[in-house]
C-alpha cells in the first residue's frame, strides 16, 4: 500500500514541477512587462486628428537595428487645447503615436499598430520613470525592405528589442501657438484616418 501511495505522491510532485517549469517563462514575461500597462482594443484606439493640430517638430531617429541608419520620422503636433502628440513613421507608414493629454511632459500613453491593419489596437501606458524603449513592428520592417529591394535584409542574428513604447523626448516648452485658421469644410467632412 505504501509503495502505491509513494508512487502517487511522486507523480504529483513531477506534475507540480512540470507546471512550475512551464509557467516560469510566463512569470518572467509578466515581470518584465510590469513596468508598463498594455491594453488591447481590437477595434483600435482613437488616433489624434492631424488636420486640426499644428505641426511643431520633425525629427529623424534610429529606432531599430533591423534597418540601417536613422529610419524613423518623428512628427510632433500641438492641439488647440495645449495637448501634444508625436507620430512615428517609416516610409510613410505611421505605426505609433505618443499622446500627452495635459500639455506637460511626460507623455501619458502611446498607441501602436502592431500588425499593419491600420488599427492602433495596442495602448501602452509607461511606468512613472518612462524608461520604456520602443520597437518597430515587424510589418514595418518588411514594408521597408519591400520598398528597398536593393538593400539586403539583415539575418536572423539581429534581434529587435522587446515590445514596449518608445520613450520619446518630452516636447519642449514653447509659448502657446496662435490659433490656426479653421480648415475648409471639405477637409472637416473627410473621415479621420
């Protein structure tokens, strides 16, 4: 009787050990993402309206080792209410936006199109220290190389950084801009991308 019971207990210990080993990578992933809150909305989060905002900055940045040089164009905008947003694009494809809702640094959240369907379904709320490092989704890298067939796509040896929102530099404190002229009605009637 004791041998059967010991065998049963050993079997239960083996199963418990396998469960611990199987869940360890998930726990490590959750701990690594604990610094940022990530929310998914399959319908997509609302994209800021570019037409009603004043463009303040345009900068070029290196956001991925998978594309040579400074490949990402950052465009900063200010809305009439003083809030800011910053778009991230490569080859004309916008894949991320950081949003500052109160008009003061830092950015409160960001949204990303992680699969290239045009919906910004991923919302990332960075931690208080804003140490999150951004990444360029694979669909953007693939699109870049489809537009530049003369360039050799890097080997699988180069690993992109883990997914997180880019901590872009906070917008510079500038005097409030003059109110821009209202766009023509035909522009306002166009659907918001």
